[in-house]
C-alpha cells in the first residue's frame, strides 16, 4: 500500500459557541411557505450601464467581453449582480443553485438551456423561521424537485406542480453527545491556517429519488420515503474524549451500500476522517485521534492516516466508481481511495495550485470526477487532469486577459460537455470537451 505524501503540521482552530442535541430523529417536513409576491423576472446582466456620448447615443463604459473564455467557460446571466453562488446541481437541460446575497439573503435559482438564464424559484421562507444564516448544498433528483441546505441546519424541499413551486422545510437535530439543544456552530467551523469558514458543514446530497441524504454535526441522515423526515443513519459518537467533535464535510458514493463520508475529528487539532458505508457496515478507512503529546494524529485500531501523523481535514470527496473515490485532503492535494481485495489503496497527488490570491486562499475548494477527467476549483481558477495524464492543467475561465479575483466554490457537471464552475458573482457553463 502506498502512503500519501503531504505537508505536515496544518493546525486548526474552531470557533465553537453553544452546543446541543434536541433529539435523535429529524422532524417531519413543515410547510413554511408564506404568501409573497412572485419573484422578479430574470434580467440578463448586460455589463456596465451605458452613458450618453455627445450625440446622445448610448456607449458602454467598458468594452463588451466575449461570451466565453478561450477554454469554453461561458457566462450565464442572473437576476442580481451581488449573488454568491455556493452550490449547483446540474441536470441535462437545467440546473439548480443556492446563493447568498447581501441585498436578498439566501436565494434558490433555476437555469434552463431554453432560456440560458437564471431565475428565482424560492418563496422567501428560507430567510425566516430561524433560517438564512448561510447557503450550503443543493440536490435535485429530477427537474421538478429540489433539496437545499440552509444554515444553521435546515433542509428545504421544493416541488413544482403546474409551473408553481411550493416549499417545505425541516431542521436537522444536533446529535453530538452532551448537547442539549440545537447548535448553530456545528455547521460553520473556522479552520486554520485559512482562518475562515472554508465550507459550511451542512450537507445535502443524493443518488436518486429514494436515496436522499443530509449531514449535520456528527450525523448522516437519510430521508424516509414514507413520511419525508430525515432520520439518523450514521452517528459518530465514538469520541476519544467528551470534547472531541466530529464534522462531516462531504458525502459521495453510488448508494446506501456504497456511501463515503469525509470530514474530521477535531480536538486541539483536526484528524482526517474517511468512512465507507457498505452493506456489511462501516469501514473506517482513515480515522485518527489527536495526540496532545506529539501534536499529531494517531491512527485508531484497524484504521490508517493519510500521511504518518499529519493533521488535517478530508474536505471533500468525489465518486469515480463503486468503492472508488477521490478525496480532497487539506485543500492541498487529492488522494485516490480504492477498495482492493482485502484493503484500501491510496494514490496521492499534490498539484501546483497557482492563483491570483495568496497561498492562504489558494486551496482546493471542490473536486469533481466525470468522463475520466478530474476537476478542481480554487481561487478564481479551475484545473483539469485529463484521463490517462498525471498533471493538473489550468482551464481558463476568464473571458479576457485579467485574472478572476474571487473564489470558485464548486465545479460540478453531468459530463465533460455539461460542466459548471460557480462562485462569487460567477456561474460559468462549459459545453465543449
């Protein structure tokens, strides 16, 4: 078995406030849709407003940018300029997204190939009833149904009938041992050396209509097909000490018997956690506890670490095939984890991530695999490793010569000809191989 080789000694600081577990079962969905005016129609963003020249004609303030970058990443218009796209779930002819906006709060959007523009589909309930603290994930099993994660720990469910969307929601319980209420901090840890909330720890994901999952705090929930409630399926309560915390950063896999859970156990430092749920139970592929004496991670019995005693997070995981995933380790490298006859093998790569930002911001924010290619997003950049090659190369998203100076939070698609890169005021669509 080959060991991963990564830089060591990445420390972590958590901003933890209150704590609590209300119950071990998610509440059934409650209709929270208020009577509201319909959302405004989508207005394509035409760039800078025109000014009048001496002859009274409108002249743009800046030259018009090309629609697409040289690598085929194309602009798509959205209703307001201040939208920060946090996540996207593409289908063949449409896509759904969740965004944050300083002027509108959390918003849900839909893009269609027919319009090539984004429009709002929410009813504003996601900014009420104690919700709306941040935007997290979006998952759509089909074109008329969508699930959205909204902080502190809500899952919103939208259904379209007769062209009209209706929304319900439920709040996930914090099942961390010793907590006696609903906690607002378990979905938003601050991780050094980044010093910011790298990603919210509230997951919504699925593999079809009957397999829809959520994760919050130390628990993975599965949605009941009978009553729609998110019920606990996997709870990490095997803590080394009472004040250890488990955070779940991402879910992946092909179904309930091939479900991958990535995250970290956090005490004074973080130790990566990668667990594989199979038909036989849970396999703790990577699992370790923080050792105050060595200030490193010590593998638990029957498990491993990625690199000796290196601290760190499993920040993301992407499905390659059944029992085969790619893990984003610490935002600095990716590890291919594959099931062999009797164990798991690791193959690591630490790509050179050069962006327009400093090293503190230039970490891997998301990873996606499809059609044999591996894609990464970082600050203002997208990188691709084509099937059969070893190196990641830049896929240019800028539509002119200037760099993109904002984070690209997610790269995700259905194929190499239906790929999205989204982030702060960016929703870029690629349809060329």
